[in-house]
């Protein structure tokens, strides 16, 4: 019995039944092909793209003109503690979404409640995915991004409402309605 176990160990150590290492890939030297190509400059003057499955062509893209409805850059909330620093709008197949970056101008961390409401070109309120007040923490002199999207087609603008957490304020911008 002892002899059989030593024989088995010797066979395994010799490589029988073990895995073989794969052969290394052959390495080809990199060489220059000196390929030159020329592009007709008129291709860049009026670029056209084809629509899939047709022979028709269309222009590269349309420029989206955002309506002047709603919240703008630099809008302040909570007595100047929170400022709208950046607005990124998205419009895919007439569904409107927005990301707003808020900046904390204070040296202490702020917990705020926010809500984004969407509006049509006629000024009608449209429903978003988040209809309740959400909370966000903005670090001292830091930034926080808040997002939402409209559930219905036809939104062209939004209004952001921000209030300090735990208060029952309306969340209107500073100076709203004061003249």
C-alpha cells in the first residue's frame, strides 16, 4: 500500500495528468505601411447622414432651443445658502429631463429638500417621476446634483423648489415676488 501511494505521488509530480502550458503567441514585428489617403474637402463642407434602410439623407442634428420657462443659472435659495450652479437638460423623443447642480455657499453642511416641477409651453403643470419632496445633503462649499424627468411628452421647462430640511417653506427662490 505504501509503495502504491509513493508511485502515485511520483507520477503526479512528473506531470502526468497535469495541465500543459499553452504555446506563446508568435510576435510579429511592427512595421510602417506608409499608407497615405486623401479626403475630398467637400465631404466636410456639407456632411450628410443616411437614414437606415433608405436612400434619403438628413442634416447632422437639430439645435434645441430651450424655452425661457422656469429656473435659471444663479438662482439662490435659503437666503443665499444654495445657488443653482449648472443646469443640464435632456430631451429624448420629446421626453424632458433635467439635472441641476446645487452649490453650498456656506461653511457648514446643509440638508435641503427639493422638488422639480415641469411645465408645458402653455404653462400647464406636468407630472414628473418624483412628485414628493426629496432630500439632499450639500457639503460645505460643495456641490450636489438633483435630477428628475417628466412622465409626459410636451414639457419645455421646469421650476426647482429648494427649502431647508425640516421646514414647511414653499421652497421659492430668494426674492421671488418681491419688487
